[in-house]
C-alpha cells in the first residue's frame, strides 16, 4: 500500500518502538515521510535515582539511530497518567497535525488498550483523523484483554535486529525489569504473528480505517 506520509503516535516515549518498531524500520528503508509524536516523557514513572530527563535522552538516542532529523519528531511533556485531563488540548494538537502534515497513514495505540493515557491517544486519534487518513493500531499485549489482528507487516531478521536495537536504548526500562523489553518477548510475539501469515516474523495491527 502506498502510504507516503506516516504519522506515528506514541503516548509515552517507548510505546511506538514496542508496538511497531519493525514496521517503522521498513517505512524508513522505503523512504517514507515520517512524523513521530510523543505525548509524555513519563518522568514520574522513573525510579528516584534516575535523572528526570532519562527517557527523553533515550528516545533521542532512538531518533539518532534511525537518522531522523529534529523536524521528524516532536515530544510533548504531559504528565504520565494525566492525559485524560488534557483530552481537548491533545485533540487540538492532532487536528493541527492533520492540517499541517496531511498523513496518508496514522499509527497509534489500540482502542482496546486499557492504559488511561493510551486510551486517550487512541480515541482522539480516531476523532481527529476519521475522515481523512487510514488508521491502524499497534499491539501492546500487556495492556489488552482483546486485540483484532487484521493487518500484518512481514518482518525479516534485519528488521528484528533493528527493533531490538531500538528497544535496547531504553536502559531505564531494563533497569526496572520491564519483561516486554527482553529479546525473548520481542521475538516470541513476532514469531507468533509471523506464524499467522506463514512468515517467520511479523507485527500485527488492528485496522480502524483503511483508505486505498
């Protein structure tokens, strides 16, 4: 599918890498125009012994490793778990992005994601782009009770290595033992989704709206 302009929405600094890091590496290799937006740097979720800008620096390391320039990403600093209090401001940001960037594809969290911040981004994403863009949602299984795997992106070993490398930039999350950052988990989920389409590795997405 010819998605030339792709908007990636990440409630927190690491969500998009977890949910669609493989697809992102493919989009970059295909020279698609990307704009990546993060809404919270989740400073309050860090242990007290880590500097408050740790996750911002880790995210910037991801951007550098992907050779993305500063005009290809934006980072907002809404407080973690307080995005529901800022729904209107977030919707206005998304509407401005729609008019400024004109994405053909928007990728964000699932409508079935139970994290309060993720739920806000998912719902406001649909509200903003429901008449203009294709919209798909990435998978974060620890936040879902159900997920409709309707759209699959095939990944190869190079995509997997790059995705794992991106997630390894988040040493703070390794430090607090987020099990879904481990290579075993990342490869296991990709193997499972790959098996569903007779391919070694894949990422799965829920289709909210598709315009072709």
